[in-house]
C-alpha cells in the first residue's frame, strides 16, 4: 500500500480532471461517478470526505455538503495509469439526489 501523498496522479488528461468511481465499502455497490481536479483531490485527502469538481458550476463541492449525505473515505485506489480513482466510501445516507442509495438504479434492458 502506498500513502496518498506518495501518489502522483495524472491530471494532464481530460483538461485537468480525473474520473472518480465511488463504491460502497461494504456492499461494493457503485454509488456514483464524478470528477476531481487537483484541488478536489487535496480536499478529499484533507477532510476524508469525497470532494468533486463540478463541471457545470465550475466549483468544488463536497458530496453531501447541503444534504448531510456525505461520503466518508475508507480506501482509495488508482488505476495503472494513475488517471482514474476508485474510492471506497461509507455513505451517510442516500447518495443520489433522487433519494436512491446509488445513482445507478435504472437498468437498461436489451
């Protein structure tokens, strides 16, 4: 295991953003996907709460900052190219703004 401060993430792709997959640390359900810039990465490490960069509003936002449904970081993984993160988190309530536990609840049939 390497420490977060020892990881050099590759923010050079996607205009300085990294895709971040957030997974429930116990059930392994995928909760949501967002994007981090370097500031969001630093804030996530500092607070222990998943923080993203809003591509629409162009601001940092900590998941749950208004609802209280924060995502507490349990473990973090980077992919082999250091340009994507997987964060295992403990959700403090529903993750989706619809009130669903996960943003992935609409199955597409074939």
